[in-house]
C-alpha cells in the first residue's frame, strides 16, 4: 500500500502525541495511524507513559507496542533507524518512533537507559515541566542546572544512541545538556519566547545553543506556545517558523505538533489545571491554532511555508529532512 504521494515532501512529526492517535476507525479496526498517513506523515515520535512514576507502566506500554506492530504490520513500522523512516515512506506506512517526555521513572537506575534502548526507545527528555533527579523543568522557578545524575544520564543517552529532547528542560539545564551532549539535541516541540512569551518557549540563547549542536527546533501549533489571548491562526504559527529560521537558519527548523489524543474532561482537569501559567486562557476547543488543528491539516503546511517565503528546498528540510539529519546523527548509522 502507498498512501503518501511521491511528490510530497518527507514529513516527520518530532512530537506527535501518544499511541491513542493511532486508533483506527471502527469500520477498519486494523487501520492504525490512518489519520496520520492521510495527513502526509511518514514518521512520528509518540510519547510513552507520560505520567509514569516508575518503570512498570513503561514496560507495559512497550509490551502494547510490540503487539501493535505485530498486529498491524501493513500500517505501522517500528522505527529504530532512519532507514526505517525511509522504508515507511516508501511503503506508505507510518513509522512510529518511541519516546518519553521525562526519565523520572527510572529513579536512580541509569543502567535502565541501555535496556530501554534495546526495547526501542529512541527519544528521551530528562525532565517534564517539573524538576527531576536530573535537572530543572521549564516551569520551575529555580534552575540550578544538571545534577550529577543528570550528567550521567546525558552520557548514557549519547552512548545508547537516544536523541535528547530539551523541550521541557529549564533554561540553564537545557543549555548544560546542549554543552555536554556529543551529538545534536532537539527541542522537539517548542516555539520562540521572543514571539510568544510562554514559559514553555525558548529564549534566543537556547535556540542558538541547540542549533550549535547541529540540532533542530520543532515548531508547534499548540495555542499556548504561539498565541497570546485569542486562538492563534496558521499565520501565528508561521511567525515562529520564520523567527527561528532567521535566527539560526532554516536547517535547524522542524515540525513538532504536540497533537495529543485529549478529551475535554481529561485535558481541562489535567494539564490546564496543573499548569495554568503555561496554558493561559485556552480551553479544549481552542487548544491548537486554526488551520493547523490536527494531523489532517498538515498537507496545507508545505504551501503555507512557501507562501511565508521559504524556498522549496527549505520546506523539504523543515518538513522532514532536517529532522532526519538530526535523528541519524543521534542514532548513529
């Protein structure tokens, strides 16, 4: 099967939510990920066990994934290398990259990183919004940088060929990760603080530091990252693409939608209640920018980027080739 048109750019979502996004329509119960491939995606980084406090639910989710890949091999491909992403594109399947937004669940056991890599973990953040044993989260009022255990974790992630995601790390912590990492890092789903002053967005210093490693910043249409008071539009999202490209070059820009399979009750009584300083005035109905509200809108993005002044080659880079370069550098041959 080949759903993706051959003349469309390779498209990689550096942070596209959780496994619930793969849920098939009731009329085709094995069509996992159809909405995403219909949106032009060849690969997506999916977050595993977001609020896990120990390793048990993470291992259960690896079990679920293993069975998912076995049951729907015609729709999904487990991505372990960048060659797998290209194979997914060639075959019209969705390449699934397994990632975590925070390694708090490994407690003090950094040897678990090697075990998780063997199971298929390919992207990992050291923190979420709060501090962990490794360093500060982006919403913490005090950031003292990487801890000793955090430095140990950076070394292990590099050694085990797992891309380090600095999206949720505190500013000082993220800068120290970038300085210490021997391979590129990625802010898989973060925008520019100079455009939208969210606590989850990146300062110019962070953007420059991540680009200096060879990494990328995945621009997100998540309303709190690209709006102020009103629901943002596609043009508001494009301003972040343009700002980061002008600051460090379009080769350091990628896509990181942060599309999650939320429900109104779950999100408004979870994320919105826990992090009001980040979410601001947004509710479930205005959670993403108009015109880029979910994966079904992604086919409109390449033309919108060209209309915003990016060349065809730059659009190809932003949609997927920049991410592919960084993943290859982090994952090795």
